[in-house]
C-alpha cells in the first residue's frame, strides 16, 4: 500500500510506530539487536495451509542499482481489517545510508508493485 497519490510505502517503525525516514540502527530497541524493524502494510497476502514465511521475499534496490534483501520476520492480519496484512521486516546491515529504496514483495512467483522507502 502507498500514501495517497504517491508511491511512498505505507510503513511504520515496528516498535515506535513512527514514519520514514528510518534509521538503520535504533538505540531505543530492547536487547542486543538494534537494527530497525519496519511494518509494511499490504493487501490480501494470505498464507495457505502448510505455507510458511519462506514463500515471501522482499527485495529493494537503490538509485545505484544495489540490491538488498529485507528478511521477513512476521506476517499477520491487522485486527479489524481482514484484508490488510502487515509484514515485519528487518533492515539489512549492509545497507548504505542515507538511501532511498524501491521495494517490492514477492509470493508464489508473483511480485507486487514497487513502493518507495527512505532510510536515513
């Protein structure tokens, strides 16, 4: 999903619920792993019986055509909105910052439209 009349991703920091641009590392996170996690909102990304998160991949590329894989840590329905899904993604440690990324999600061989994401 995107913001109205733009290609900017509808995405929030997974813990702080703030908008982008996101830091690569967030000292406000609990525990030793401080890399930022984001929640990306999508429409109708269901898992069928027996399927796991392994069928979902999230790829991004920047203006210099460097490719990044964003690991999917969680997928769940948004309560009260059965058609809305949130994916929790971990920002990759090799990401060059600041950066503007073009992000797409693939599942079962089908790719989504690309959306924009800002990292500071």
